[in-house]
C-alpha cells in the first residue's frame, strides 16, 4: 500500500521500490497501476479498483442520473419524429432543475440544463442567467422543475 515518504525514507528504498514509487506519482499512472498489479498481486488489483474502476462507475451512475432527470418527466413531452423540430428538442425536451446554492458550483451548473441544449458554448457560470431569460421569453414552453424539495425557483 502506498504511503507518503520523507526524503530520507525515499533514499533508503531499493531500485525497484524507487521505480514503483516514481510510477505511482508520474503522469503515466495507468501503467504504474498495471505494474502495481504485477508487483503486488491481489493488493494491486484492489488499488486499480479503488483508483480507476470505482470512480469510473460512480461517474457513470451520476451522469446517467443527470441525463435521466433532465429528459424523463411526465411534464416533458416526447415528440414523434414527424412532429419533432429544434425548438421542441431544445426547449421542450428538457427541464431546469434548481437546487441549493453552491451545489451547482460542484456540478458546473449542469442541473440548469436547458441553455446547454440551446447552445453548448454558453459558459457554465452563465447558465442560470440564460435559463431565466429563456423562461421569460417562452414561459409556456419551459419546464421549471424543482430539486431536492426546493420548490422556489431563483
């Protein structure tokens, strides 16, 4: 298991141990993980799982949830291909989910999803402002959802 080392501790390491330590801290961490599996066996597999597999699976779960809550709702209408157009897909096909202040900073404002559909070039910190402008322009077409029990739309 990796532990931080002082300069004195590092200098006491053998050549192979120094190589493993350098690989663990290098920009080529994936090969370092592969080598750790070779050197450490099952413990190396556990390191790989903690560093690569589990974070990737958590990311997939979160992104799947985000996509789901933005596009699946009784209020969001799905259009047959013949009736679909850009406006329906971009404005009527998603929702704006407001949450507690500060949470969107962590998620890069992706919960304010509607402007992302309209123009992906809008900077993340401008998404709430643009969402309010779109909702003001098209009040009957924009679905303003709520999130985590916060019914007040800012």
